[in-house]
C-alpha cells in the first residue's frame, strides 16, 4: 500500500528539500513530475479521509434546520435534538459570565462546542475507536488555542472536568495548548475547516485513485452450505429466509439468531451432488404478496424421476397452521415440471412482480451453444426453456392447469407459442430482482433486472420487458454468436444495459437496485457481481439518456472501514444477492462452492461515507412467536477494529457546576458561616415556639395528624422513635414529631415553625447543623437531668406531660430525636 502523505511530508520537513534525492530519483526534480506527484498525493489524501462521529458512525445530512450549530446543518454529526442539547449547555455557561465576557468569548465558546457536530468529530475529540477516552475539549490548533486562552481562559473550568487541564490552563498557556492540540494538524480546529481535501467530496461514496467505490461489509450469517438465496416474507416480521442448495431453508430473526429447526427441509427430494460447481439443487423461493394472510410460498428445485429423467419443478407450499416458522411438509402442490436435457443451465429464479404474477426464469437446457433444434430452445417460443414465464397462481385454468394465464401475456394469441412465455432469448439467467423504486419519487418501480450468464466471451445484465427477445443464441452480449441468426433482420432483439468480457469475470450473478434507508449514497445503484472472479460491480443510470455507466466496487481500505463491526473482505465465489424487508442490500458467497461445504457467509453492504439521520430507519417488526430453540450468531470474520458489535457512547458530560449565576446562590452557600448566631437566637425563644405550636395544634384535625405521624414513624428505626418517649405518651408524641419533620424538609414552610431555618435542608446530616443541635441537646440534658443514652424514658414536668397528651412535646427533645 502507498504510504500516507503525512509520513512523506514529515520526512521532507526534517531534510533539506533535495537531500533525499538520489541518482535514481533525480528525475523527480522536474516541474511536470512534481505536478503529477502533487495530484497523486491529493487523491491519496482524499482516499484516506475518514469522517466519523462520536457514536462511531459515519456523519449524515440533518433532516431539519439546525438553529445553533448552523455551520453543520448540511452535513455533520448532529440532528436537531443534539443541536438543542448543545445550545442549552452553551447558554448555561453564558449565564455564568457577564456581558463583557460574553461579548469577548461567546463566539469562541460556541465554535468549540459545535465541533461535536463536525463530520470529523471523532478526530477532533481523538475518539476514533472505543479504546480511547472522549475528551471534553476538541483538538485546537496552537494559534487558535493561544488566542482563546488569552481571552477566555476562565471558561475552561466550565468546558472540562479534567483537573490537569484546569490547573495547566491557570499556570501555563503554552503547556495547556500543547495538551489539547492534535498530532495531525489537518484535523485540529480550525484547520479542519480549511482543508479542501477533507471537504471537497464530503458525504459522497469514497473512491480510490482509480475511481473505485469503496464500501464495507458486516457479517450477518455463516456456516452455510452453498447459500443460493435469501428472501423475506413481506409480513412485517423482518425475518430472513436463507436457502441452501442441498434443500434446507433457515429462518434468521432480526436479532441475528437462527432458529434451530429449519423452515423447510426437502433435501430428500432435491437432486444435487457434491460436484464442485453443480448447478442443480434447490434454486428458488418466493413468498406470495399476501403471505401474511394466506401463508403461501413457491419453490423451484431439481428432481430426478425414476433415476433417469431430470426435471425442474415449481411447486406451491403453505406454512404450518401451528408454527409460523415451519412449512407444512404435506402441503406441496406441483404447478409445473419442465424436462432438463442436461445437468447445467437450470435457471432457478422465481419472484413476484408488482403486478402480483409469478415470474419463472428457466435456462436454455444446458450443454453449450443451445444446440437443441434449428434455432435452439431460447429462440423457440413453443419451448419453456430459455424463457421468462409469467403465470397467475391465484386460480386455475379451464384446461386443468393449477394456474391461470395472465390475459395480457404477450403471446396468448400466438398458436406457435406457449401462453406462459413473457420474454425469450435468454441463456441462463442467474438471479433477478424487482426494483422497488426511488423512496421519494418512485422512479424505476417495478423494473425487473437479471444477470444472464454468457457462453465464451461476454456476461450481460438485462431489464426484462414484455415480449422482449434478448438475443441468445444469435447474440452473446453486444456481439454475434451465431452469425446466421445474428444477421436475420427479424431478430429484433433487446440489447443488454451492460456487458463485460471474460477478462473481468466468467459468470455474472445478478443483483439489486439499492432502495434502502441506511446508506443514502447508494440509492439507485444496481449492485451485482461475478461468481468466478469474485468481483463486485455497480451500474449508475443516466436518467436523461437512459444509459447505464459502470462503477467498480471495491472493499474499503483499513482506514475507510475503521468502524466497529465492519470488515473489508469476503469469500470469493459470489452466489447470490439479496434484499431484506427494509430494502437493505446483502450478498451470499462461499470459499468452496459445493453443496456440503459449510463455508458460505451472508454479508451486508455498508457505506462508510454517509449514513441516514438517527431515527430515520427505525421500524418495529411484528413479534415472532418462536416455539423451538434459537442459535445465537457467532461472527467468524476478523473485523477491521477487532470489534464485532457497535459499542454505545453517551453524549458528552455536562460540565457545569452551578446552573445559575453565582449571585443567586451566594446566600445559601454563605449561611454555614453565619447560621450559628442565628440558631443561638432561635434556641433562646423556646417558650415562644411552644406557645406557637400549641396554637397551631388546636387548628389541625386529629385524624390527619395521626395518619401523618404513622408514616413518619416508618422512616426511623424503633430505637430512635422511642428514645425520648415513655410507653404511655408514645402515641401522644407522634404528632409533634411529624410536624417537626415536615418543617425540616421544608415542605410546609407556610406553617412558620422555624422562620430562621434554611429553606431546603433535605438531609438531617447537614454540615451546618450538628454544632447547634449539640448545644441544644446539652441544654435539654441539663433540664432533664437523666442520661438519655441508655433509657428510652424521659422525666418531664406534669405540665409537659399534659402537653404531650395533647400531641405536643418539647421542641428540644424533638430536635434530639430527629438528628440523633
């Protein structure tokens, strides 16, 4: 791999300009060559740009306008909720500063705090992976930091809780700026804003120096034996059904687990072998558009009749009435069987179009060059091989067929054609798909794309149209294969939208047009691949001309795919592509293509340059009732960061000690130093307080006081409740204790029981109170003249006993009881 440009620039900074040139490199001194090197380094630097947010994910385009950090409202790491959170923290800090400080530091602090929204936030906060802690201050370039420190050093304590940074900020500006600077000066603020290489193509799919689109993958399932397809049931459960060529269909749930019992097992009926590259077996599966209501699905597989005759069979089956994750093995109803003259070119695709009809894609019968008949099977409309068939499975025909012929099929009235034929002239279409259309405009909705495997020279991609002739065996790709048929003026064939030679790959695997939510940049790209070469490719449509442009797809390099859970490699043999219920794109590949080799893996595409806004792609699947066991997913592939799961990171901590200007809190903080004299005065007015409490007692209802006092007793241990009480007056003294407790909590301040007491002493262990209460306790002990430590009874005067019976007790003893 080429070195990063930083290492080269660092080397050149240490040495004189030309000291590193040797005799072999003197040619680098030429001006033209230097221009080429500069252009190359610019492309290399662009390829190495790695936008990333603090939640380990790519940045996104906010769906709504940002009121505070407006600089990043087109592309960044903040949605409206995060933007509002930053604004609240900012104004809390501004409330602690005066108008003069706000005029000087307001914009600087705002710029610093808004770097959480930068598309390079992970770089600015030095948190590209979960192994590094998040800093509260982004990386500031030295000049900017010096200016900020000279004007606003007093704000640092509100931006970070790091004692090291706070102490260094107070002592040494240079040391402080060195601490918060970044080693890579391209990413420190504000240099990151001025770097055209980082911002020129920000938000677009990353391309390497050759223009290849760099994508990454996640591993979804593994241990599969030649996985030939993955489909969803369209019933809002978001289950994925993965079929193996040997005849098993497995259910994968949204949490990644697989059900231990297969959905379908017809391995005993399927014709297949252990030969390397055998094309026979279980090849197709499609769920009825109304599967949620009728439970019907359709399968396509190879069979052997009487040990000699090979056929392909298309059947209907139903889900079990007792388990939504298991098919009814006795429900099979054969719709169609077609004899196969050879072991290869078995086709294998079944799918439902948006018109509700079932489309069946057959091969030309096998061997080489379609040698069957004068023109071959593909050009013979009276044969079902080498065709696209369309049938109506929601009824039966008058001639006894278990399906109907759609009335608008193109050759219904042609006596020399099979009425099932929808299109012809295909060789061996392997993997077709229906375009779900642009999420907003619905453009392209309903188009059927297919990859048609070639013979000796070309592989092609076609869009299926009604009545279309796709040229085989007259043509292969854009070129003639059979010269006589190719020169026939009545051929009137439809050319492929794309074809490639066998120097690129030798067996096309059709794909899908991406219409998902998670990777907006991929919208409209038709992504497919080649089975033999393992190459991934994409086609981009020019809507004005209708032409398609090739876009090569590469696995992203280490830096591009440096996100948790991502990998940048896959098995070579690409068997099939798939789409889940949310429209996300997958493909299935194996390292050894036999029906018994458990090396198949299911991969999901991911664009590391841009994601959808948070919350946009969330959906709530319908619950799946699982009767059997689940097998949890265990990844096998080595991820780029060595992390299989995406970790979570909480937002930056709110580093604000007070929430209001200091002036509003100074009386409360200063009270401990002046509260002792006030409480001494309070202790001298005990008689007055007794009189007030007696008056208040006469105005309260007895039942209410008893209920309140009962709740208060539950909050204290039994020994403390009876410390200053006798058994006789325990019931009577409960009421005053409740009144005192309420006044200490500050809830009934309107009762005026303690006018000089702080308004919000929520805990009895307040540091400002023990000394005062100890003084009052001593006074109480002198009056009582009996130790209170070991005896629960208290000797009081007859007058006080009478007061206790009237639910009142000496306030001094009440204070002792509460704070003991």
